[in-house]
């Protein structure tokens, strides 16, 4: 190869290498440019996406910042004594359309304004017609009557429009037929028996409905003229103890209302120490202590109708008389009318025993006594002096009890001689009945035993525990005898003090250990020949027991009823006892007994289930009871209310606060 060709060849090769390098650099630049474009596109896409996210968050933030306002009305509650509206403000962060508790940012309360004053009284209206009296008549239907083939009674009711006190045909608004049942077929002849006395007549009687049952109605009574209880045999009169069943007809229920507001406004008319009351049955008036905010705590009187309350006595003109603060208000009928005995102060002589006569509206002080509940006896009341001696009064003066005016001077001297060796008379226990005054006393041997002074002035003594003091509780008169619960050894048992000076312990209960605690809840009551009481024999649980004083049989009336009478005690009506008790499955409820196992049961479960009923009081009224207790009706809690019991039925008659909040039971 020539030199020229070699040089050209090298130049050509160098030129190709330079071209290759330039081409490679050019390709690298093109790739880099492509990457730059891609990076820009990605950046633009990311910017668009980021912008979209920001916009979405702004929109969401905008939505979450929407404010919600909720309103909630509420009743009278301090400081809004007329009620008001509660405003809740917040942000609906979870977008559920509701301002929840954790979303509330502000709350505001707006109170209702106070109620305005009453406007002026309007002009009196025209006199209306006097209300017509409702009349009721009954007509006996003979045998063969079209609707009552066996006879019966037609009871008609209506208004006495023409005021002639006769229910005429055109005045009858409603009639009810009470048909006699069809006479059944004769039974098989029984075997001949031993000749005995004649049977007793069955009697039916109609009497007005008692006031505790309904305001307008009547009761049909069915019974046997057998002289049961205190009745008279075969006298053709259906007496109280001879009644077996009753059928009640009520046309107007009991009326319940507040009959007074002594202290106007929201202030309490009755407070602790100023809350005593007394019903005068003959005058049909209610005497009570209250505070009207002007004369202080004094005596007021009402006949039980609306707006009839009046001030009866302002004992302390410059302060509070506080009548009955310690011994309550006590009633005695006398030739001076109704007498009311109470403790009180006139602001001058200190607290003393006072008497108020409703006959002449006068009051006077009898002096200072111990503030123990007085005991009625021999047309007067027995009080205790500060030295422990008993005094008797009929409202005139305080006399030593053995100076009672029913005894002449020789009888008084005889009684004074009989009791002269005794001390601490009546300080352990005292019992009064229509026949005698029974009391404890300590003799010269320092032994406490039982004594009695009859209305005739005769004294009798008993020596039951010659070497120990006789401790008696719940004394109960049984004709000329006395029944009581006494301590025999270490356990309480039943004791009878006989009229002739002898005594006997009735069949004893044998506790598994310790004392029987007899009568602690129920006390001692007599139904026919049966004594009913509570006692603990085993498991430290009091149960209901009975002992028949005629045959000495003692038995437990129910194994299920526990702690009878422990809450409010017992009230007796129509040969039955109503009391509180506890059952394992029902808690505290209202129970009843007629001294038989079948008749000892839960009267009514006011609070169904294991929750207990709170019973405030039970009182006997006529043949039934009134009680104050909480309870439920058809599953609704009616709170503490008034209930009435008649026969086997218990009815809710009055709720003093129907709008009260339902209590939360523990």
C-alpha cells in the first residue's frame, strides 16, 4: 500500500471514529431529552393529582365545618324555675347529621320567664240551678218474675229533679236487676243424726258504703244469725261479727284533693316538729299543727273540703306554739264537747300540757308532765308526772290516779292503803281497759309483779316470778283476764293472768337457741280464740304464729312470710290483720292473716318481682284498711301513693304527685 493510501486509510478511520463518537453522543442526548420530557409529564401529572387532593380536602374540610344546632326543652330546674330550652352547638365531624356529645363545642340555656300575675277577677255569673240529689231505691222481685224466675231485687238510680225526695219513674236513669239463683235439686237424704239445737237463719242486709270505700254506694252483707263473736244468737239482726261475705256497689269513687295550703306559695306548711294531726269523728273535722308564715306554728282546723281551713288557736302570739311536738294531739269526748290535749308553749310559762275545747273555743294549761303518750282510762287520760307518778284528768285538773272521782272517799282510802307498800307503780308497764287498771309495781321484797285495780276499787295481785321481776309487753285484755308476752327463763312466752289471781304460761315455743323475740314486729293480737304474734324459733327469722287459748294448740301459720310487721307493724280490721312481711321471691310486700294457714298470705304484690315495696303506714278503717306505699300499676311505677283494701281487693285511690320522676331503685 502506498503512503498516500495509508494516510487516507488512517484519516478515513479517524473520521469514522469521530463520526461514531458524535453519533453516540447524539443518541445519548436524545435519550436524556426523552427522560426530561417524561419527568416533566410525571411532574405535571403529580401536580394535577396533588391539586385534586387538595381540592377534595378543602371540600371535605368545608363540609366538616358546617355548624349544627340542637334544642332540648326541660322542666323546672334551678336556676330556671319555670323551665327552659337547652341549645347545643357543634360541628358534625362524622357527617352523620347529628351533633353528638363529643362534637358539642358550645351550649346555651334560655330560661322561660316567670308566670305572670293573675288577671282581675271576672264578673260573677248568673246563678245556676242547684244540683239534683242522686237517689237509689230497691224493689223486691217476686218468684215467677219475667227476668228473674226465682225472684230478686231491682235497684234503680236517678236524680231527684223535682226535689220531692222520691225517685219517680220518669227520674230513673239506670236500673240493675239482681236475680236470685235457681234453686238447685234436692240432695240425697243424709243419715239420721243426734238430736241437737236448731240451725241458724241466713240473713242478708244492705248498708251504706263506708267512707273509705267510696263516696256514694252501698254494701250488701251476707251472714248467719249464729251469734258469732259479739253477736246475739237468733235475734233476726245481722250483726258485724255474723257477716260472712260482702258485695260492694259504688256509684262515685273516693275524691282525692289537697284541701289546704296554709303557707302560700312553695313554702312547706308542715315541717319537723310542726306536723301533728287529729281527726274529730263527731265533728268531722281535722285538727292539725302547721305554719302559715304569719302566726307561726299553731293549730288549724278544716272540715276536709277545699278552702275551709281556719286558724283554731294562736297559742304563742309572738312565736311558735309548736302544739303536739312531743305527745301529738289527743282527743277526749266530754260534756265540754271535744277536748284536744297537747304539749305547747305560750312563750311565757314554758312548755306545758294544754287543753283546747271546741265547744267554747277556749284553751287552758294543766301543768307540766313527762312527754309520754297518754293512755285513755275511765273517761279521761293518764299522764306521767316528772317524778314518775301517774295522774288522771278529764281536762279539769291533774289528779292522782287513785283519786279518781268515780270512787268515793272510803274507796280512795282503801286503794291508798292497798298500794302504800308498793313503789314504781306503772313504770315498767301499764294497761287500761273498761274493767280495770293493770300495772307493774315493786313490793317490799324488791320484786316487780303484776297488780290490778278494778273500776269497783278492788285490788288483785299476782306472783308469777317469785325470784325474778315480771317483765310484760303487749298486754291484751281478754274479758276479766289479761294476756301478755312475758319472760319465762330466758325466752319470751305467752302468759295469762286470770281474774282469780292465778296465772298460767300458755304452750311454749322452743327456740333452737336464745330468745323467741316474741311480738317484736307484730305485737300480740286476738282473733276469735286465736292469739296471733311473731316469733323466732329457728334460723333467726321471725315468722307468723298462732296459739288457740281454748285448746292450747300452737302452730306456725306460714313458712314463707318472714319478718312480719318489722317495717310498719300491724293493723286489725274485721278479724284479720294487715302487715308488712318479706318473702324470698317477692321482697317486702303487704300481707294478711285471719289466724288460719290458708288465710295467711301476701295480700298483693305492689312491686312485682324480687324488688321490695316501701310501706309507709297501714291504718284500719271500718272493715278494711288504707295504706301508703309505693307500687306499680300495669308495669308503671306510681310512686308513693294511697291504696285501699277491702275484702280481697286492693285498689289504688290517690297519687299525690302523678308527674314525679320515676325513682331509681337500688
